[in-house]
C-alpha cells in the first residue's frame, strides 16, 4: 500500500483549517475522524505524529472532512457514538445518543436496587442506548426495548449482541402498544419532544436525524401525553415512569403526570442546568 507524503500531524493541521468555519472544535473533530480511519484512538495520533498516512487513508479522511463540512454528524460518518461508557453503532435510522440522556439513566438506576429482578421497558429505544445502559448496570433485570422503526430496532439488537448483553428483549410498536399485556416495575422513554416548527430542526446535526424521532405535535407534547395516559396500565404498583423532555417543558410534563394520576413527581436538571427529566410513581 503506497504511502502519501502527509504525516498524521500535517493531516490534522491541514484538515483542521478546512473545518474551522463549520465547527466549534475543528481539531477534536479531525482527530476523531482520523482515529476512525486508522482504527485507533486519539492518543495514537499524538504518540506517532510523524507517521505517514497511506494514500488510501488520506483519501478516506478527506472524504470524511468533506462530509463533515456539509454538516453530516460525526456519529453518522463514523457509525459510532459513546454513551454511558459504551461504544454504540448508530445510523441515520436512529437518533444520536446525547450526554444529557445519561441523566435519565442515572435517575432510573437510583431507583432500581442493585439486586433487583425488575422488568423494565425503554420505549422508542432507537440505537438501544438507554436500554443497554440499564441492562448492563442491573444484570438481574429484564429490559424490554421497543421501537416503531424496524431499522432502529435492528440496530438496538445489533448493539446488544456486540456488547454481550442477554438480559434484553425487543418488541416493535408505538409506545405502550408494543408492551402487549406486560406488567413492569419501570418504564423509561426519550420520546420526540421538539415542536414541529422549531427552527432548531433545520440546524446542526438535527437536520440529518430521523424527523419522526425528534418532533411531536402539540408543541412537542403529543407523544409524551400519550405515554403518560397509557403507561400506568403496564406498571405494577408502585411503578415508575421516567421521561426525558425539552428544556422548556419542565412545567408542562409534570402537569401531564399529575393529570394522569402519578405521585412523587420530580423534575431534574441535566449537567448543563436545563430541566431535562420528569418522573412520577404510579401508586393510585
């Protein structure tokens, strides 16, 4: 395989300049993309800065940089995203897992005893991020991951296999209809919660993510309302419902939980100080 005359260090510098107008962190993004090309990590890049890239590696990197300059999310370019210490495969059929969703996982784990043998559902699982994190941290629990998208459900199954997690089941269907006659101790969801006309949908990574997994009618509340109204039919008493939502829905979602009969309602901020997760206990 022919070597180019471009070193790792030179490639990072050159590509960084090409990304500088379209990225808030061009060096980081170039390093992530180059590490993926080299099937290595960013530490390798700094350990071997004078190593020459092959012509094939350089061409692949330049193709990645062009895609990134067109706005395509890095997670879709590399096909990977880290969540809860796990490397997950993602695709344009799934949302890109985000750090703020780890708040939902943290709150769930606080309520699930370490030796619990609960049955738990993750509605709208996408790549499986939430379900897989819970399944890994609570191996005696059985986690049911659901999604209306066959492609997303296939990706979640794939990630579970890659991670060697076998305490999960998968079901297709919209929200609680996918649960059939299941009775559970906890239901979690990161449903669509962006208003359809929100300008953010035409900005950044959101332009490339599946619209049906992002936007919901009624100012982003339609799917959350449906889950609140139906989840209790599948919860044992007492059972927990935890929902991720928009930063500006910290009053509306608790109101929906109260209206549906939940108690001990709580809204929690994410690491950025935004109201991100609301939860309630079903004990009528």
